[in-house]
C-alpha cells in the first residue's frame, strides 16, 4: 500500500532523502574517430533508452555522500533507479511511471509516494540533454562546446529553475561513442554539488516496460 510521505523515510531512506533534498554498451567500443558536434547531437536525439551504472556523490561543504546506482530510463520520461551501494541502503528503488513517483525499501517492506524534485531530475542525463538540445535549437550556429579533443567533448548548460544547488552543469562525453563519462552539477557559488561518474552506459538498451510500472 502506498502512503503519501514525500519527505519522510525511516531506517536507511532518511539518509537517501536527506542527500536528495539538499540539493549495447559504450565501454571499450569506438575506433572510428571522434564524432562531429552534429553527429554527437544526432546520437543523443536518437537515444530512446539507456541503462547505466553510476557512482553519484552529493557534496555538502567539503564532505560528500557517495552511492552506486543502476539507472534505467526512457526518453519519454519514465525511469527506474536502484541503489547498489552502500550496503545500508542497498536495494532502495525509485520508479517514475510518467505520472507519479514511488520509492520503496524492500528490506523493510515500505513504499511511499514521493513528490518529484529538481534534484532527483538532475540525476538523469536525459534531463541534461533536453536542456542542451533546447539551447542548440535556439541558435543559428552550433552551441558553444566548452572543450573538445580527440577523446572527449564537454557540454555545458545553465539549469532551469531557481535552486541554490542546481545552477549549471557540465557533461563529459566520449568523443568516439557519444556516451557520457562524467557529469558535474554546480551550485550558485560555483562549487560542485553533485558529481556522477558513469561506470558503464548502455545506449538503446532493451528494457522491459514492466520496470516502469507501478502496481
């Protein structure tokens, strides 16, 4: 049974929610040379799904809390995120079916309906891509690329909304595959508030629709 406790979790979820409120595959492939900026944007515009293992660190001052998560997402919006580490919160799952979000801790059999938050939305690379694509479509020339080399591109966006932890973001992309390598979100003081290291990334993964179904 779902209960509407958007800001309250007991047991391990208190740590997870506190962190959130404060603020096949690509690996080893390539060899065809660096993509052009246009090809890179074409790759992302055709990315219907992805599955990725990501190490996410939330920073508060000089300290950070790090989680390893499995993300599965559809370009249409639905997503599933499962925490794999640390052990104290392993198995905690967040599912958005396109209309509502549910968080569940199977270890204690608890499920809650959660409000959508801009911090949680920022954890998904599709959110970055949508904002970057809007920036690109509004310009007559290619949007500025912060840095490009034979190995990687770096894209940058000014984030939507007003949130002290979510001012702007940068995404490092593999120049040959187009897949993300790292993403950093910066606060209004220019400090990193969220850092994401992509341990693996599977573009257009074959995902079972049941993953995004809330029963």
